[in-house]
C-alpha cells in the first residue's frame, strides 16, 4: 500500500494520472484510446505527450541552451519528412524558421560563454542576453504547445468536441507551475515538499551527513534546523533533528554538512528516507545559542580540537566548553584558534576556524573540583559553551572563592591552610591584578593566622589600611643608621657581633608581634643604598620568624601559622644572575639560598611564603620552585613562559600574553581543582 501511495505522489504518478485522464476522454468520445502513429496523431506524440513529459521530467525548474537544443531538434527532424503532406506551406516554413532560429541562438549563447574571463567582457554579456531570449521562447511549454496547436488544428482528424476537450487538457497543463506541479495536484503535501532541501549523499560519522542540495534550495544557510530519517548499517531506521553545520561548493554544486543533534523518539512516517527537510520544531532543547562546533581530528585525551561554527561570533580565550559522552559532561577550556583553508575539488576551497581547548575534566560538585576524564571524545561530537547557572554554594574558612571560570558560575576555590603550608607565588605585569588578589588573600588569611608583609615599596600601609596593620619596626628609617654602622665595621669579628645584636633586636620584634592581638604586621624597609645589607637584614628577620615557629612547634606550644608576604620579591630574593650587582656575590648567594632553605623547611613548622613579582626571571628560582601554588596574571617574557610551563603546561603558559586584566591562570596544591585553568577574578575586585 505504501508503494502505491508513493507512486501516486511521485512525478511518474502525476504523469500517469494525466495520461489516464486523456485516455478516458478519448474513450468517452468513442474513438481509439491512443492516437495512431500516423501523421494524424502527430499533435499527440509531438505535442501534448512531449509537453507532459518535458514539464515533469526534463526542465521542471530551469531552461538552458542545452535544453532548448534538445527541444527543437526533434521537432525539426519531424517537420522535414512531412513537408509534402502538410497542407499549409506558410505555417510549415514559419514553424521551421522559428525552431531554426532558436537552435542558432542556443548554439551562439553556448559558444560566446567563456568562464575563464570576467562576466563583463562582451562575449559573456552577449551570452547572458541570448540565454534570456531562449529561456522565454525555447521552453518546453512554448515549443511543444506551438507544435500541439499547429498539428491539432491543421493536421488532425478529431471532431470539434474532441478538439475542445484536448484544448482544456492543454490549458490545464500550461496553467500549472512546473516547480510546484506536484504540490498543486496534492495540496496536502505542499508544505512537506517545500521543506525538502536535499538528499543524503554520504555519511561522515554517526552524527554528520553530507547532503546534496536541490537546485531551488540554494538559499539554505548555516544553523537552519532540519529533520530527516536515515538507516545506518546494522541499526534500525531512526529520525534525527539537526542543523545545517556548513554549506559549500563542490564540483560547481551546492552541498551542505548536516549535524544530527538529537534523535526523535516518535517514528515519522511522513518523511521520505534519506531526504532532509527544514524543521519548524522548537529549538530550545538544542541549545543552539551555545553551540560552538564539532570535535575535529587531532584531538587527544588532554587537548580538544574542534571545527568552530557559532551563531554569534563571541567565543573567547578562557571560555568553558563541554561535550556530552553518554550522560556525562566533560569540560574543556578554550586556549587558541587557528584559521585553516581546505582545498576541495575543481579549485574550490573552504575556510574554517579550528579551535583548541585543554581538558578540565568532569565536575565533581561534592569536591568542588574537576576530575580528569581518561579518554578521547568521538569525532564530530557537538561542542557547546557552558552558560552561567544558579550557584547557591557558600565557602567558609579555610576555603575562599577567588573567582569563576570565565562566563560561568563554576568557582575557583583556594584552601588557605594549604596555601600557607605549601607557599604561593602571585606573578604578573603591573596593573594585571596582583595587588587586589594578594589583598583578598591576606584579608582571608588573618582570620586564623599571622601575616607579615615585608614591604620595600612603602605602599602597604596605605594599601591595607582597612585591615589596620601593625608596624613591626616602629622607626624603619632608623635602619639607615644601622646600615652605616654595619658598613663602618670593617673587621669580620665586629660585623658578626653587629649581626648578633641585630638578630636579638629582630627576635624581640618578632616575639612582640606574635604575642600581639593584631594578626597583620608590616616590616617596612627603607630605600637602603647598600642592597646587600637589605638582603642580609631580610634573611635575619625571616630566620627569626622561622626560629620562633620552630621553638613553638618543638615545645608543643600553640601558635598561629605564619604567612610571610614578599612584595617586589625580585628585590628581596633576587635570582643569582643579579647578585653580582649587589656587592659580594658569594655572600649574597648564600643569603638567598638560606632563605630558600627556610622556605623548604618552614612548611613543617607552619611558616609559609607568598611571593609577589612581575617577572620570574628576576626572582630566585631556589625560592620560587618551593611555591606549590601559582596565580599567574598577564606576562610577556620568555623566561616566564619557560619556567611556568613546568607548572601550567606549555599550552596554558603561552596564553599568558593574551589574558585580560584580572584574568589569571591558577594551579597548584592549594587550589581545589586538580588541573590548571584560566579564572576570571574581576568580580572580586573590591
């Protein structure tokens, strides 16, 4: 039954319907059912029959010079043998000349056309005008209608009633629009037929189908929603909802790449197999606003490569993407995009953007972190950008939310206790956001810990005035006198004695601060002329803090963990390449190494470091490598890329020059996430 219905709705069925109607008309008038092949039947075989056939099968949508030639040559071959028996010579000559002129114009139009030259050259302009002429007068409905009328009126043997009936049939046929003939005869199918855009020609994966578009459907554009029914090998027939992912020219024909986004649960019997239809269904559940592309070749477990295609071109570095594998969502963070051109056949090319993203993992809400997913995504899997969602999570000490992954509500959470015990480095150029994030961390840390800021800039009292900091040294300017006194003592024994006195004095300062109720202290260092003395003084102070913590720990005395903040760390703990400029290279290197030893051992006794610097190149790597947590803002120097590549991975390290203000890469022991990621800290600027 289905085959009969399909045949009735096909073009062959339409042709047969008209033929049956004609036979019934002839039968009604009592003559032979089909005219004979003699001259008296030419009006049917060379006119009405060819008119039906041509309108349905030869040129349903367009006319070209080639079609005109195929129309007029059979008529010319028909006219020649009937010249003697044709009773109206003037009509015969008119008909012959008319068809001959159409033939010559068609040949001339084809000859003048030159696709290798500009459309504005005279040959191509002439060809266009000639094509317009033959499109009007050489159409099947014109040529074969003329043939039908001439032979019926002048060469036929039908009665007036039969001629009138044939005129009616002819008028019905030419009144129909060839491109809409099927829909006019079957109005209930009109909408469905107009929604057809093409047929599936190939399958690139379980989700991507290559479709050859129909000639009158070239206006199809990206992101049009479609539906189709298709049967894959060894699987039942299924109906899909998808989108037009891309369109392009191949072999001078228009093609489309269709991406299936979901499967319809209800079987649709009204769809023809392998034919793609435009869909009017709601697209809310397709998430097209956040669709960004499909998984491309070259992806591996850690990195996702995707062919970019987005409705609104607003994807940015740091945005969080996800793909669905079964019921699991695997997240990736955008790192880069590459413009790619792919060559097709017949000198056609297609350009597209290939995006790159690193795997962040699967979100674990109970652990507030991402967990790595251990396999690659299937090719052509749809990729979506993550939207903000409702987040009612709150955090209490020792956990602090620093910010969110850009464009989402996924929090970046740091553990203050782990930050102190495993040290932290905050790196980035001036104005990138180091000050405000260090301020926030200090503000949270002093809730249950002691914080000492070693300030060489003289700005920390004003920066942290809302926290009411305590001056550890009441008269920092007096250190200049200590410096002069130290320089005046040339004897080694006198210098050592002087250092002992300085150490006792610093020990008093440390003890006094640790017993004070104020959790925040600032050791302000003046602009000393001898920076070698500055190094030694800093080292002695840190040594006293470490000794205090060690004694409390060994004697089982309760005390608060201590965080030492190094502002402008390149001045206080410089890299060895800069030590020669400070005086005695060997002594200075030993001082920096000792600070590094304190950093290594201090974590056991509750002493942590916060290193704040602009460039890693100028900071002691002995100390910097002890920092197991890193917050890195925008950076430009190659040294930073090389050093931070060990922490963040080379891909993330090379995103540093492109980071926005207040965007940073976070990684390390204190972060809740198990993987490094780009985080937006803007909302925490206060």
